C-alpha cells in the first residue's frame, strides 16, 4: 500500500497528510542531532524493574538538548511559508516557549513526564515536540530494540518513553503469532500479551472483541468490554510506516467513537 493509493481511497485524510508532510519537511530541515547510545549494562537493573529508558537515571540518556531541539522546530514552522493557521499557532507556541526563562524546560518536562499541568498550546506542543524528540531518539530506539529481551518487559507502557500505546500490530503466523504495541510518541514497538487489554489489563478473552473492517489494508479495531477502551490494530506486515502512523486511520477513531468506545490510546493528533 502506497501513501498515494491510501489517500486516493481516503480523500478526507488529505488535510492531515499535508500537515504531516509540512511538519516532517520542517523537522528534516531543522538538522536535529541524534542522541548517544547508552551503555546498556548500566540500565539492565532498571529495565528489569520496569523503568522506561528515558526515566532511568542509570541509562542517563542525554536530554539536555531537548529544549533547543523542540524550540527550533516550532520556530521554523512559525517563520513559514506555511498555511496561515499553522504559522499563527506555531508563533503563539514559540512565544509561549520564551515567555519565562524556564518555559521551554517546563514544556519538555511535560512532554517527557506528562504528569504536570498541561501547558498552553498543549496539543500542538505534544505533536511538534514528539516529532522532534522522536528524530533525536531514533538511533537509541533502534539500538534499544536490538538489545532488549522482550520477554522481560511485556508491560502496557512504552519501554522507551513510558507512554501507553497508540496502536498495535499482529505479526507472524500461529502458533508463534505476536502482538506488538506501538508508541505514537517515540515510535518504539514492543511485545505485549496477545489477549489482554493494554489499558485495564483485563485478560478475560470473553470480554475482548474485534471489529473487522473490509478494505482497510488489514486495519481493525480491538476493544475491551471491561473498560471500553479500543486499540487500532494492523493485522499484517510490510506497510508499518503508513498504517501504524495513526493519522492514516483517524477515520477508524470516528468509527470506534460512534460505537461508544473510548480512545485511551495516546494520540499526537488531538490538535
Ligand atoms: Zn515511546
Ligand atoms: Zn480494558
């Protein structure tokens, strides 16, 4: 499945595709540096204790550059030439990041920990901030995936950044079929139980159900009757870049919402 073919079949996704392409191009032009790979031996104990990589003092991923990385992407978008609304909102966010001496530091703390009070322009900050940080962290995420023993994690939050999943993917063939959860923030994919709700951790398979959708490239909606949460799931391999991008299946979120299901998954697109 190519992006063009997908958009031809889902023309209502074009505005979000355009936004995504503009932000991606701006991020590419921002010359974002990449993070150093940590010494994995230092992190092993925290990993076994369920501490996500970015929250581990022992792994000590260098996040000192995060403020300038996020701010420079926001400023690039604020200086256009881009659609007026995006420029205007990026300018407001850029002003917010400079409002007080520690505004950018607090914005990044919110992006990384998420448990503080939401700052102004939170939706745009979440989207742009994680777009920039995901690029910075990309080599670490790849190296972490190679080092990590998936059997020792199997948790319902991202081993890299600690976020709940945005989507899921089913890979391989039975009896060895696996379910991976996908982080919408840092793009980590990690293994989780095949039959368990990643939100309330219900394991009663009588209360876990699937909405199959024809002609959607293998995408389906998995949901839990215990908590009402759902997770868009790509039941296939080969089109991960497109079908696990979350924005390419925003119409399935509307369908799930119409069925009374709750999006408990993290989204970068609550703009
Ligand atoms: Zn993550
Ligand atoms: Zn549940």
